[in-house]
C-alpha cells in the first residue's frame, strides 16, 4: 500500500527505528528522534544495497518517488545507483572548484609558494578579493571576453588605466592556471589586449639638475625632525636603491669589513640578490645607525617601534615638509636623478644599469653576464675608488 503525505506527517516515532513502505523498494525510515529519511532498497549484481534519497520533508513524497524511479532506470542500464550518487557528488565538488574565485585562490597560493614580496602579494590579494569580486562565483569555463570587457571598462573609464592593465594581467594568469588544470578551454582576457586603452605613461617626479639636487641634499641635512628618516633617505640616494629596499635594510645584510650591503632576493623587485659597495658616506650612515640592542634587525626603524619599518610615505612626507611638491620630486624619483646625472656625465650605461639593479632586457646576455663592475676593498667602481 502506497503512503500518503498526510500519513507521513502524522506518523509518530517509536523507541526503535522503523520503516514505512511505499512500494517498489522505496520506504521511509522513522527514527526515535522523529527524523524521517527516504531509502531505496535494491539488488545489484546479486547483492542487496540501500540508497539514501534524502530527508522528509525537504525531499517530498513525490520527489522521493521520482528519485526511486531514476535509480531504477540506472539499474536497467546496468549502473549501480549508489556508485552513480558518489560520482555525482564528486562532479559537484569539481564544479564548485571551477569558479573563478576557487582558481584565483589556487593561483594566489602559488604566488606565496614562489616567495613573492609581501607588497606584491598584498596587491594581488586586493585585485582578487576586491576588484575581481563580481567574477567570484562565475564558473570559470563560462566567462567570456565580452563579460570581462564589460567588467573592466568601468575601471578603465574611472581613470585607472594602469590598474586595469595589471588586473587584466592577473586575470589572464588565473585563466592560464585554469587551462592547464583542465577547468577552462581558453583565456578570454587575451582578446582584450587591444580593446583596453593603454596606461598614460607618467614618469617619477625628480630633480635632474645637479645644482638643484645639491640644494635638496643640503635641506635634508638641515631637517630637524626624526633623524632616522633623513639618514635613511641619504642612504637610499648614496646606494641608488628603491625606497622600500633602503627602509627595509637589516643589519645582518651588511658586511662591514668588506664594506658591502647585500639585499636578498626576497626584498628585490627583480627577485635577485643585489650587492652594493658602500662609499665612505654610506658606511658612516650605517655605523651611526647601527644598533646593539638584542632583537633589533632594522637599520632604520620606525619611531613607534624599533622592530617596525618606517612607513611607505615617510620619505615623501619629509620632502613635502621641506617645501617640495609631489610634482617636483618623490623618493622613487631619486633613481631617476641618479640615472640622468650619470648618463649626462657619459658613464658606462651598463654600469649605471648595474648600479640601479635593472635586469638586462636581453635574456641571453642577462644569463651569461654576471659582472658587478666593482672589486677591491674599499670598492672600486668603474676605475674610481669610493
């Protein structure tokens, strides 16, 4: 006798589980706690099996009968319904891993394992979590070039062309991972290369006149604020490094006897270690800021804590207090000053690029040319003793 919905709703639990049959192998298991579970009993390859079809009332009587009939059709085709249920669950899990966000998180984890700089990881995390949020729940194999264009254009039209370019590059890298893991047939972002406007090239604000730059150096010397910041700024200028590399200088990176500073690959933009000979002026700054306090690693620590870096804006804040606007000079622009002055004096371009830790654009030459252009102690640069 078939069950009715009214009968199922009124049935009371007992001390032990019991079943109510609906016919053709379908029955309702009623447990002592009152829960009711649909089950389908069948035989496959001579062995009796039990397939769970879901809980009542989430799975209605009509739904349970349909699931039973679907299972019977599988049996007629020679398929074990319980095995098919496991395969369907696995397929659902695979599909869940096929969203843009899932692949993006795998891509980000790969960046961590490759040892990318914390600043780079923060930018990638921001691109994935914030900028690309509208794509998170989209199946990655269903995202089209038109959809990406519609998503990226508003960012571009807001004036953030550079951000749009970098975001498209990140999206492309995520799609390439999806392609090699068989979760996407192609990279639709590749078609957008000419559909997006190129970033407006904006050079770093810098002083390139030697006399004006000398005046800036004098102003830095006269600065009356926290002395660590101007010391770090002068050290950056003398070593021709990037602001972050100078701010992050650690005492274990220095060989005072050899008068060298070696910035590890993990802190370099090109992910290669960079050794720098220290001039008398740079060495004096190192010695003046050297700390013997146990546990202190930073050469130029923050005023707040000797275990924290100077803020990213520390150098530029000093420049603004000295009366220079952001359009006149920035800390990043010091390297522009170095390159311009040294090139105007006709120094060897290869030496200048080596000083700035720039990567040779010629891949073969980059692989084989490992000269540092300096030797000795004190160091000699291009024939000039420092």
